[in-house]
C-alpha cells in the first residue's frame, strides 16, 4: 500500500522567504504526482502535476521536482506572500485510474 | 478551468437519518467521479469510485450499504450517508477528471455534522 508523508506538518515564515515543502512516497511505481492547495474548510486547487517521466514542473513562483527512484518530491514557492498561507497536499497516483493517495499536508503560514 | 460543485456545503442532521450529497461537473462530462473523506487534521482518504451507468467501486473498509453512490448522469454523482452516526461526521469531497486529462478537479466539499 502506498504511503505518502509530508514534512514538515506546519511551517511559518516571514513574507518574502522561499518555501520548501517535502513529500515522500513508499512505492516508486507511480503514474503521476500532484500538488494541491487547500484553504481552511474548502476544496482542493490543483497547483502542479508531474508525470512519472518528468523531473519537474513550473508555474509562476511554484516549482515542483520529482525523483521517482528515491520516492521524493519537493515543492518550492519563491518569494512567499501572505496569500500563500494554506495547506499544501501532495498526492500520487499509481496508474491512470485517477485514484490518489494523499499525504497529510503541510500547513503554511506566511507572516506579513 | 473545469469546475466541480457540491451541494450542500454543510449539513447538520440527527443520528439515524440519511443525508444526500451531490457532486456536479459544471462544464464537462465525467464518466468517473471520486468521493473522498477528510477528518480534521488528517489527509483525504478515497472512499469510492463513482461510475456513470454502472455500480460504484468501494475502497477496502468502506461500507457500500452505508455510503450509497449513484452516478445518474454524466454530470452528477450523489453520495447518500444512510443511518448516519456521529462518527460519520467529516468533510466529504468529490473530484472528477475532465476527459483526456490527468488533472482532477475537486469540489468545494461538504461538511457533515451528525448530532
């Protein structure tokens, strides 16, 4: 069974600092990996999707890397802003059946 | 981007009653939708896969007779929590992938509180 772990569970940084969020998974046989953002009491917003054949994806201030062989992904958020405060979830899919295994998330607070 | 809606956004019910939650894909057709449950401070756990025109498939440990899923059309899936109990109180979220993509779009979630 796939286990997804996110470290740290919570992170508080001053505005402008770069964020580094880590995700590890136990089974390297994945189809893709996704990063989501969840605001309190809300649904999920897809941030980045990395296919198993890719090493990284970028969107604006966000960059996600994937090292499938070691079972790791890292989400970088450059020049953090208070609006980046949210919980960030990592999820992996073992095949193209869309089923996702989620980590517990990293809750980020960016202080103004 | 694609939009998935859920209704209601929150519901409070008495123990023993049944509650229906709707999940709709607003601008695309979804032959498959997914239902997740999230307890406070915990991760999302996949409950079941809703298949249009056929029976839902449930993850291990999820009672199919308690969580009834109906995928009535290509844009609507419903989850009915039958004979709800306080331990069913949770945040229920649905998702759907637009055809031809690997990205999933999630609904805003439904907060269920069973008294």
